[in-house]
């Protein structure tokens, strides 16, 4: 009896491997996620109990539960994982991480996959918002909401949100002029140091 060898696909430099050999997960993608997520992404320890999914506050808007997402990573189903909206629906509340009986940090796993997805050119609308938010905070050390609205939604968004903005200004909840902290350079240095330390802890 002659059997044909199944060809493995290579996309994004990742080998497609859907086979689980007992307790041994053989997935290039899983190793990539672990490398990106560091110690927190202990994916192989997951026993699929579903505790993470049971406590997830955003599971109703996800197309893949945290439990399923980790299973797909274990199986090397990277196409489904990278296209899942779970990456963008996760609010990083860390309920899943605090309740996991095996010490798996699903929130860190999801964040690691999100980084990989962005690096592969897969974006979500929230990606743009998050980047603008970070840029503005790094610029002045404090967020100036009108500038955020202008850069994110353009002039039309500013016009639509103008009534709310006026109310916020009148009630002292928002400044009509951009403000800057006393030493933005020192603030940026602290941010860069934090990023460096975070990378060293992976």
C-alpha cells in the first residue's frame, strides 16, 4: 500500500503542523508565540479546562474563546489564530490569568499573538487607535483628547464629537489647549527603560 506524503505549507516562515503526538506539541507557530510572550506564555501547560473562557468578560464578541485559541496554537493552526478577532476583543483584564490553575497566562499569549499578527501586516482598527494614543502620550506625557480625535477620526469625527467636547471643557473635565508635563524627556527615558527591562525579562 502506497501512501502519499502530505506536503507541509510554509507561510510567514511558519511550518504548518496539525499533528499532536501525545503530550508533545510539535508546532513552529507555538514556539514563535512562546518566544514572543516569554515566560508568561506557558502554552504547553494548558489542560483545556476552560476556566479562562468561563471568566472572560468579552467572550460574547469573540469568534474564538481563549481556551480554543490556545488549543489552536498547540495544534499549529496559525491561520485561524492570526485571523481571529479574539486578538482585538481581549481587554487585558487578566481575569483568565488570575484564575488559571496551571499558571498559563492567556492574556500574555493573546498579546504575543497580536504582536506576531501586526508584524505580519494583519491589523485591526484598534491598532491604529492604540498607536496614536501611545504617540501622543510619549509626545507630552499627557493625553490631549482633541488631538487624538483628529488624528484617529479626522475632521468629521471632531465635528461629530464637538458637542460632547464642549460639555467636557465647560465642566472642567478636559482642557481646550494641549498641556505638557514638566519634564517630558525624563518621562520618555523612563518609558524606554521600562521597555528595555520588559524585553530582558522575557
